[in-house]
């Protein structure tokens, strides 16, 4: 637009831009200011805001001194700056020519209409338009804060996971003091299993994570034991430590609830398979049956016979002495005649009713241990009556009779004495395996299992 005059379409666009910036003016007013500045939009806007109606009427301001002119120019600049503070100019409404003029040192940015707002207090309220982009964001700080938040969330989540791993087995524990736990075990005819723990020993946390959380151990405890866990620094824990003379924790005790006697004890970390093996002898019978199988002690005679012994000779002693003399006399009389009879009795001993072990039992030949893929193998562990444990790999399709072939050579009299197998864990699918069974290892469910060898 510098050389040729603008076309009518360009004039209409300049008038529209003038009216968008100078709100409230008429197209006639905009045309007048643009004509006075040769259709330069920025110069027309400056003339409108600085000279105002004086420029429009063609009147010139009265002569002013240099000081007054400077003050007037400063006031006008302040008003323009105030307009910039409240509403930034909509750059989209300006044409490319104006935007290019903003980069020149000689041009001044077009002012915006001045709008007055109500002030509260000493500080003016500056109304700004919302902007989706923050001009001075600290992206490094935001990245560090985001990383910190993620780390805190991860730490919190990790802490929760660790707490769940080492949580005590509340679903197995008896809730109550030691005396009530004994009464409960005695009434249910179950053994009392005690675990003394310490918050300062990591082995205590390992017991919670690995041993008590094991499914086989948990099932065995629910079926045969009352489980009681306590920390050694509590009142009940100190009482148990003193009574059973415990010097280190963690410790596991197997208690007879009827007498309070310690049947078995473990110290430190005890792994699930080892604990199950040690508890097997106590799975077959409870405390009451255990006491019933014990030999009964002969009762003492502390009444009349005791008093007679203290006085000297008793009537019972007199009868015993007479009986002893009569037996001695009878032996003397029959000494000669009774010799031959005794010899006959010695030469003809009474035949034993126990079955003879001289007959060897024939079992199928045992093939070599297979060495194939683990998916095709069935690993079986067998606990022998003497406490030893043996194990071997079989194929899933092998008959279980090979167990007898394998174990008969591992135990004494195994080839002459009949035996069978049983599952040590109560409630399992395998209760008793007989030699007459035609099942395979897969059909019997013996894959990766442990069974007991029991004599018939």
C-alpha cells in the first residue's frame, strides 16, 4: 500500500480493522481518520487516540510551553500503556502490514481502548484473559516433581507389597493367651504348635513369608494343630521363654496340651518340607490317643501296707515267706524227676505264630531311571520307616508297582516283608496305595509328591 492507493475492498478491510480496535466508533469516523493518514491503519489509530476529536474537527491545539507539551505526551503514553495492561491487542485483527511495522524501531505499537475497572483496596485488580500456555514454565522442575511423585507412589506400593509378604498368618493363629490355647488344643484333641518371634530377627519374617504361607503347611496345621504365635518381648512371650528355657528366637515348639510337655523344638528358620517331615509322627494320632498308648504306671500302695512295713513284719510278708518255703520244698522233691521233662520242653520249643520271612516276594524288574523331558517325568519322594528319604523319576505311564520294586531294595527285609504306601498330609487325594492296584503314576496322582512307606 505504500505506492498505489488501496482498492475499495482493501479500504473496507481497513475500516473494519479500525472499528474492531476503536470500539464504539462509526464507519464514517474510521474513514475520516484513515483518509487523514493516507489509509495507514497504525497512523490512523495513533491519531485517533492521541489527537482525538481535535484532529477530527481540524482544530489545532493552543500553543503550549515545552513543559506542558511534555506532560501531555507523558499522560497520553500512560493512557496507552494502561490500555495495554488491561487488554492485550488482538493481533489476529491486524493486517500483515501492521504486524511487519511492529518490528521497526521507528513505529509504535497500536494502542488498545482504555477500560476502567473498579479498584479494591490499595492494590489494583488486573483482569487478565485466561491463557492455556504459561509463558515461564520450569519444565525441569516439573519433570523432577513428576519423578519424585512417581518414586513416592512406587515406594508406597512397594512398602504395601512387602507388608503383605511378611504379614503374620492371622488366619491360622489362635487368638488368646497361652493357657487358653492349651485348653482349646486339649478339648479338640490336637497338638499345640507355638512360634516365638522377634521383630529384630529377619528369620521371623522369613517364617511368615515362606513356611506359614505354604499351602501344605497351612492345611496340615488346620487339620491337626492349634497354632499360637507371639513375640518374645511381650508378657506371654516372656512367660513361655522362661518356662521352656528358650535362649534364641525365632523358635517353634510342639507342646502336649494335656501335660504341657515339650514334644519337639526347632530354632531359627525352618523350611516347609523339613517341618512337614518332622511333624509326620504326630499326624497319625492326637494327644489323647498318644497318652492311651503309653504304658500305665503301677499305682503305689501307701495305705495300710506302708504302715505295716514301718512297724516290721506284715501279714502279706508272712504269707509270701510261707509260699516261698513251700515252693522250695517242692523243687527239691521233684528235682530228679523234673529234669527229663524240662529237657523235653527245651528240645521242643513252642512254634512261633509270626509269619516266616524266608519267602522272597517277587516284584517286577525295575527299569533304568528315565532321562527325558521334565514334562514326561513323575518325581516321587518316599520316606522310609527309619526316617530316611529317597526319591526317583518315573514316567507318567509307568505302573505304580515299580514303587515296590524300587523301595524293596532300599529297606531291610523289603524283599520278604509286605508293605504299602500312604500320603502324609491329611485330606489329600491319596490315602493308601496297595500293590494289587493296576494304576499308573498319572492315574494315582503321584506327580511331584511325597509318600510314606508303611509295613503291613
